[in-house]
C-alpha cells in the first residue's frame, strides 16, 4: 500500500487517465477541491465529506469514488477502473465489485438518496442522479 504522501502525488499526477488504442478516457478532476452536492472531494487531503461528515475511506476507496463522481453519467468499464486504480497489476474483477459495493454503502449511492451506482452487465458501472420518489399515500 502506498503512503499518504505518494498517494496524493499520484492522484494529482493522474488528473486525466487515457487508455490509448481502446478509446477509453476516464476524467479526474484537476481541482484541489470539487463539490457535487452533497459530496465534497478534497484531492490534496484525499478525503470526501458528505453533508460535512468526513468519510472513513481507504486510498483505493477514495480513488474509485473520485472516478465515479468525476464521470457522472458515463459508463466506466471494469478493466479501465482497475487499471486507473491499481495500475498494470492484475486484480480480479470480484475485488473491484467488492470495493464498489463498499463505496455504494459508505457514500449512500442509493435511489433513496437520489443516486444510482449501477452495474452494467458485462461492461462496468455508471453513477447517475435519480429523482427521489416520495412514498405513496
């Protein structure tokens, strides 16, 4: 695992990740702080707050969450997420699926909270905003 100093440098250096030959382009915010209500991402500190509550995230959780928040509405392929987060080191997609499940829970990326972090079968994931439905009377 990388130490926090190296993690911050890596995050800053990887502002935009592009995989040549496959046409995939995953955006990362170049701002030191970014806000997508109710989330606030601090790239310098590698932290995310939700409604002013600091989340306890591992460096990997942070990297994956930032990818989703920076690519709202875009399909992110599993292989591209893995390369962006873990580099050329091969990991099983099941590892990514477990990380995504944790991120979904920690960031409350559920329809009840106005979000959908959906698995797209055979491809990857997409984070979308959705309307919060009120309970029927």
